[in-house]
C-alpha cells in the first residue's frame, strides 16, 4: 500500500473510489494548510521545471496556478484580487514579455 502523506486536489478521493480502490484522508487544520500548500507549490514547480514538452509545461503551470490561488486564500485574498494585483504590478513595472536582462546600473 503506497503512503503519500501529501496535499491533494479535492476530487482525488472520489477519483480513487471510482477506480475501485479505498483511501484514507483527513482535513487539514487552518494552521496546517499554509505549510502544506507551500510544499505543494515546491512539488508543482519541480514538476514544471522537469517538463519536457510544451504540453507538459502548460499542464504543470495550471497546477502551479491552482496552488497559488489556494495560497492567496490562505492570505485572505481570492483569485480575482491576485489577478488585480498582478495587473497593477504589470501596469506599474511592466511584465516579462520583452525578455529584458539587466546587466548593471551606473552609479
């Protein structure tokens, strides 16, 4: 019996049950969810960095985004607010579309 001891998406127990298997889960306390989401972010980021195709990379980026939205909730903001903050920062400082690489700044 594999032991996972990790945060999973909400429908994973249902998907496991539909496959004819049983699993055990528990709900995390509010104090536990933040650290577990941080660990999940590291896991998903590692999977993104290891992606070999554009399709794999975009799938992993979607997972990263889901974890980021959940972390936003932990910090008291929903996805809409995170996206608004992203836009505010893009408006003020730009994005990364131009691929600029800062070498140095004269004093």
